[in-house]
C-alpha cells in the first residue's frame, strides 16, 4: 500500500478535481503485475491503468488501491466494475471515498461480486496524501498551505521590500517542487506589484507541472503588463477581485486571457477570503499554495484558514525593521494564537524546511 501511495503522489497538482490515487496489482506468486496512478486531468483512473498493464494476469490478483474504487458512471465506466470484470481475487483499500457518489458503494459492489475487501491499511498516510480532496468534499474549500522563506527571526524581506534571495539554491528548488504538487499558487496584489513574479515551476523536466495562478486583487491594481497577465493565454490565470470593481478594467484583463472572479468585499479593500476559497473549490481546486506576503498570511491565519505551513528557514538574522512573515493577528491572549504541529524537518543545504499542520 505504501508503494501505491508513492505512485498516487505523482498525480498531485495535475489531477484536480479528482483525487490522486495509486493502484498496484499483485499476482499469486507475490510479483507486481500491474501499476497505475491517476493521470493528468483525472482520467484515466489508477485502477484502469493497472489493469491495462496486467492484462489477463489480473485474474485472481490482489488489488492494492489507495482510495475506494469509484462506483458511478462518468466519462468512463466505474473502476469497481472494471476490477470485477478483470476477475481480481481480493481488494485492499486504504480509505473510503467520501464523495456522495461513492461513499462505500464501491466496496459494497466488490463484496457483492464475491471479492473480499480489506479496508484501512495505511489509512493515515492515505488521508494525508489526499487531504485536499477530502477537505473539498467535507468543508467545501481547498487545503491551504502557507509557504514562506524566512530568516531565523521570521522576516521575509527588508524594510525596503528586498527578498531575493533569503534562502539558497536547494531550498528554492524544493519550493518549486512544492509548486508542482499543488493545483494553484495564490498571491495577493502586494506581492504581485512588488515582485512581478511568473509563478511557474522552473525545475528541469517539470516545467509542464506549473500550477494555475490565482491573484487576489480587490482593487485590480495588477498592471496589464505584469508577467502573469502577459502569459495568461499560455498559463491559466485567475484574478479574484471585488464585485463592485470597474467593468472596463475587468474587460481589459479578460481580453488578455485572464479569468476574472468577482467576490464579495472583505476587510479594507480586499476580497472575502472565506468566500474566495469556496469559489476556488467549486471550480475544482483541492490544494492551494499561498505565497503571498505578510498581510495575506495574517488575514488567512486570523480566519483560521491555514491548514499547513511550509517554512524555509535561512541561518540569517534581519532584525525588527524587516518585514514579518505575518502581519498583526490581533491576538490578545496566548490561548487564542493559531497552533500548529511540526510534521517534518528537512535539511536543504544551509537552510531548513519546517513543515507543520494545523493542531487538531
């Protein structure tokens, strides 16, 4: 099952709105006879990929699947039906699929066909891998990972806004790998104006894994000459702005290939972040990587909308005049501060990557 989960991970960032699933078929002698994982765009599914590779050898095999096989007709026949038709002898499933169209029916269909099913193997790892898909189903929003490159004292830029580069080459390469595993990168208008970023994955061989780009810009300050606007026809770019904005400005963005999403107003001149995340989920996004500045980070933290942290920490000090990772959170008591649990500590050259998840 752990090997199937490693296969499933290949789909992160490319299969939304579908989950990233892995499947391994093992024959009677213990040899792997077929492997599959969800393909870009969500089709074909992992099970059909593995069955195609196994061919007739799939009969009486054991199928290890990281998520309950689908049981509804869509662009293709249900994977439960494909497994039954191939004549597998047993299924081992990590977790049930909470999608109402499945929700245990895939397992029941296998059992009704006389195929024994073992459920719950490596369930924790499977839930962690597809946390974004599960959250979209359960909460109606994508998983939010807040990423930042910081100094030892938590600064992301000098007082003048200089931030390139706080961390070294290895850390920056890993940050691009994070981009490849997310459906979208989200930044605020302040970051867009200060850095004019491309928001692409620039690792050799993974350029095509660049995620969707989302800019939160309540007052449409983003220049039409910005990199993300100029390349919007080549790389999908969404601009989330207030619904009371100038129609002519929205039209100008759309003429450049940018999809404009009109959102209710939030605090100050921003957009309603809770509404925005739900709107992104309705469009299929399951995992978003927030690379915005301190104001956007603070706004999300105040609303308890950050699920994971990815902090790339450099062995440098900047002092109190530097820009903090998060602006003021309006916290009056320690009992009210956002709390996280560290899940990984990775050495990247002279830097560290500290990964955290929300404290339950």
